[in-house]
C-alpha cells in the first residue's frame, strides 16, 4: 500500500471517529464497491454503526446476497418500483421520483456515504467538504452526512479493497478476477445512464421491458388527461420515446424523418430490439 493511500485511510478513520462520537451511525450501503470501502473503514474505526441497504427492488441480481454476506440490514421500501411506476409513470433523467421513495429517506441522524469526486465532474463541483447537512424533502428530514472517501481515486478504491481482502459484488470482477472500478452498480435501467447504456441494460434484463410496459399502461389508464400520456397513441410509443431518444426534440425530429402515412408498429419494434414478447 502506498504512503499516499495509507494517509487517506488514516484521515478517513479519524474523520469517522471524530464525527460519529458515541452515536450509532448509518453506513449507507448500496452493495457497490464504494459502499464496501466505507463499511470496511467503519469496521476499522471502531465506531458504532448500522450498515443499511435500502432495497430499491430493482437492483441487479446478486445484490441482496452480497448485502447479507456482509451482515448488512435490508430495509424494504413502503412502495416497490412497480407500484411507483403505476402511480407516477416513467421516471426520467430530470424527474427521478423513484429515488425519493426507494433511497432518499432518513434512517438515523448521521450517515456515512461513499460519495467520491472522481465519479464525475458534476460530483466534483457539487461536493467540497467531507461533511454536510443533507436534506430529504424538508428541514425536519435531514441527516449529517459524512464522506470519508470524497477525495479517493478509482485506483485508491481498488488498492484498498485488494489490500484488505474485501470481496465485492460479482458484477465488478473481470474474467481474470481483477476489479474493474469503472463498472457501476445501480438500479437496473436507470434513466441517469446514457441512452445507449440504458438500452443495453434493457437488453440484459428484458423482464424490465415488461415491467415498464405493464406498469406504464396502468398509469395511462388511470391518468388519461396527463400531457405526456396524451402525447402518445400507445404505451409502446411512449416507451420508445423514453428509451431511444434523449429529448422530446430528438423524438419529434425522428418522426419528421419518416414517411408517416405509414403507421409505425412500436410494439413489434420493441419486441424485436429487446428480444422480448409483450
């Protein structure tokens, strides 16, 4: 282990000890590699903690087992993802209401989170301090968030996990058994992913196509006057718009490029592309 990484570890452990005090602190565990790091740091620091996984009901296969193998509590949401879709329609990059129900809620007053600046330029700009008051909808629903690995690089994470002998989620391992830090563990088919990556996810998990179509259709039936429902002649058209196009403008331009005296069979298009029967 390099002296630079050892220094970061020492700083992280000290931060957890100072900020936690004698309180029981939540380790916000997602099943991802960064969560494995903060859980190990919590163990090393000797603080009182509860490692908690907020079950989104749509995380990749193997996530629950990985959580239980690490002694992590699994909390079930008040509503599962299907119900949320049925009541709210499709989530989008700008409107990820599903997060509010499935992940963004308070458990304890203090929470250790695996946020790192190196994950994206957006996060690098958003986070500057290793602690902050984080709100969940209202001033009453807030936690004191602690970010012990905020300045860690991808390589720091891998080196730490290997040095400590921490087993990560199976999705992180390459064929040769090494850890790929660029892989992400998150909700299946999340709209935060790029259009191409999201389509790849739907191809990998075709049952998610069925989930979206069935739940989206129920939303259409119960919300016929909503603009985004009225904008599409069918659930299949709506699904194609959300999964294949970055914006409404791109969707409209694509339609203008077609000879629209011929009706497009969006259902068949979806079935053929994702190899699924609807």
